[in-house]
DNA sequence: CGGTAAATTGACCTGGGTCAATAAATGTGG
DNA sequence: CCACATTTATTGACCCAGGTCAATTTACCG
């Protein structure tokens, strides 16, 4: 049975029936490649389909009219891109590839088909949306009420966790793959201040940076300065019931 | 057929079959009242069910460990509360009633039942989640990249729109129903600075305040200072297909 | 090996926070 | 309907986290 990135995300949390697996695999059949830096979708572009990210990392952002940018979300394999196509005519955000990517375009009608034939997978999509919603809410709290240092620390921990979920060999050391300007645009800071914060985290012995790699030397202290909560451990999809 | 607050939200956008309507009405059958200020759910409380807000307004927030508060979202009739019960074991946020409220507790299992029997309603929930997600993303952009004045203006416009969606008689004048401290906790500002921003909006002739009522004197100018976009007009649920 | 993007660092500035003192508004019990 | 107790709103004086500007330095790329 061909694999499904979407299914892989919840491998441990829910057992999918062969029928469900193959339905998801069919959903991801078509593929499209994006070069690093390529824009999949621009703000206000008409939304005709959504995508499942199969390989690579992407980001979504909005450009403010003073020219500044706010990065809303980083995406990893298994994430849905442009999911707002399921509610809106046109995109509220720009989606761009941070690395070379492969995405699977998914027709809106295919989502309807999925919901009809596999109600449990519709439930799974709803659950994924909740994970997304909680993550966004957490960022709101971070932006509204935490210091620059805490926001940068929180971003490092979030990215480490999400990379580790995909590649368990990653523990405390990983390639961030972001410029300081991108970190700033994600945390609501300037690149200059991001630099100061990274330096401070380094001086305080919480991280080390070398050759594009970041090492979390003291994850506990980092988690404390970031107000970090490990949500992944608290997931519970049992309401979806057993596979039919 | 008894009414459903949830169904009412999309009256114009999607035609529900009688079967779908009554399924939604059944979902909201049980009722629970909350007094103003009452807490429905606290951070870390176990999540056993979700709720549909039938009457009144509520808010969800997190408390930071320095004692400050970030309001994540205001809720109006037809909104789901504690939807994260569909993904997590326990709550990431506190939900409290801003006014006297009526909520309808909904079992997680009932959501499964709904998805099984009415796939189109599962799709509707997915669509509502997207609306929610876009709204949260917009707030992230506001918090990360806009001025205090823009954030306060944006909140006024958002609340006006959401109240008007429920009560078309509301046009430019409405009861805000929030203290300046609450506005501050929603916009990532202090109550003192909210006061300064409201006063500036008033001096600049964009709003008037009297007796707890706010009047938007110059909605166009307000929208400009807020970077406001009317998303509601761009909704499109046609992918759900026609009622069976 | 140049050329450009990214990272660093210092000097200085400002939007929004903090603190503190009043003034209004809203409730409450009598 | 009134006097008092609590919130809530306002305002001024002053402070600081993070922004701005500008100059180097370093890393990466064809």
C-alpha cells in the first residue's frame, strides 16, 4: 500500500483500516514539486485546491502594507497547506517553500468524497484542525504577552519538536534552516533583535550555534524561559472510535 | 423543527436538509446556563465534551506565569467552545462567560455520530475550523506587526461585524461589553495604553463613546488604520455540495 | 575569487509599559 | 432613593524593551 504523509502523522494515535489508508494514499496521488523559495500561493489568489505537504518545509505569511512580513506558520510533511480553501474563495496568506518541496494537490471535492466514504477520516481532519488551532492560539499568547527572548526560545523548541516528530534521530541538535530575518518575522521581532536574543541564549549556555546547526545545550532552562508546554503528549483521538 | 445556533451561522451560505437540521438541533438539545463571569473550563482541566454557545458572549484566555492574561478569542452564539476536546485530553485555555450564557454540551461521541450520518455536516465543521484558523492567523499578524492603535481599531471592527452578523439591526453603534483591561488583554496592550488609543481614535473623529456604547463615526478611516479585511464576504462553502 | 546575502555590533530613539493619583461609573444594602 | 464600596476610566511623569540606522564581518555561491 503506498504511504500517506497525512496518515503518518498520527501513526501512534489511531489505527487506520486498510481502506482508510488507501483512501488517504489516493488523495496524495498527484504530486507537484516546488523549488526552494517558490511561491505556491499568494495572498488574494483564488483558492482552487488545497495541498498536503509530502516533502520539504514551507511557510505561510502575510505582508503588511508597510512592507513588513508576519510569518504565520511553518509547515512540515504531513501538514495541510491552504486548508482555508475549505472555507474561503481566496487566500488570506502567501505560502512559500523554505526548501525544495513536494506537495500533493487535493481537490475540494475529494475532501467531500473522503468525508462521505470515511467519516472517521473527516474526524481526523477535524482533530488536525484543532491541533493547528491550539498552536496558533499559543503563538498569540506568545506574541501578546511574552518577551523577545521567550519567543525566540519557544520557536527553537517548537521547530526541534516538529523536526523530531518526523525524524526521531534528531534530539538536541538540528539544522534550523531559517535566517534571523525569518525568525524575526515569525516572532514579531526585527532581525537585529533576534540576533541579540540568540546571542544571549548562547551566552547563557542554553544553546550553541555552529555551521547552521543549533544545539539545545540546556533544554530544560530553554523550556522555562519559553513557557514551553509539550502538547503532543496530551493528544487523544480516541473519540474517533476503532477502525471499522 | 427546533432551531440550531450552529446552523444559523451559515444560513445564507449553505442549504441544510431537514435531516441535517434536526441532527444539529439534537446536538444542541441539552442546555447549561452560566452566570456572567463564570468559568466553564480552566486551563489543564480534563476535556470531556465540547460546547456550542447558544446565548451570550464568552472569551477564552490563557494566564501567563507572570500573572498576565492573553485573551485568545471572543465567542458568540453559534461558536464552538472547547473544540480542542476533539484533539486533546485537557484544556490549553480557560473559557469564561462575559455575559450570562447558555451553552449546549456536546459529547465527543456525538460528533462521531454526526460525521457518520451526515458527512456534509462534518465538512461544515471543517469549514468552520478554517474560519477560526484564519481569524487566529489574522490576530497573529496584528500582534506581531501592527501598532497599538491598529490593534484596538481592528478589535472594534471585528466585534462590530460579529455582533452585526447576529443582529442586523446593529450598524455603527453597539455595546462593546468589555472593560479596557479586557481590550488590552485581547490586543496585547495594557489597560492604560488602550485608554490612550481609544481617546486618540475619539479625538481623530473615528469613534464616539457614550454610556457603554461605541459608535463608529468613520468606519472607512477606522478600517484603514486597522488594516481591516472583510473576510465574511469571501466565504465559499460550495465544495460541500448540495443537500442530499 | 569576487559578489551578494546573512550575521554582528554599537549608538541612539521611541512606542508602549509602569506607577501613581484622581475621577467616573456601577453596584449594593438599607 | 441614598451613602458607601468597588470597579473602571483617565491622566501625567517617567522608564525600558525592542526598534532603527549604520558600519563591519562572515558565510555562502556561482
